[in-house]
C-alpha cells in the first residue's frame, strides 16, 4: 500500500501598488519548486482625509515538489 501525503502551504503578499505585488509574486513563483494550486487576489481601498489608500494582496496556495 502506498500512502501519499500532500502538504499544502500558503504564501501571502500585501503591497501598496499592483506592480509591486506582481513583482513579489513573480519572484516567489520563480524561486519555489512547487505545483501552484490557486492564487487569490484582492483589492481594498480606504480614504484618509483627501487621500485614497489602496491595498493589493494575494494568497498563493501551493504544494512543494520533492
């Protein structure tokens, strides 16, 4: 009998600009030997006085290859 154990992991990213988020995620994806299961992306905004603040975030769900 063969028992296969799959260990899923997550990596979260949070940046103030979407290009910074892309750079961080692409750097992570090129550095890890893994099967990517899913990438969840979200944008939130808030207002502080006259300024609008953006938050770009993503969660990468993956399984490392042996």
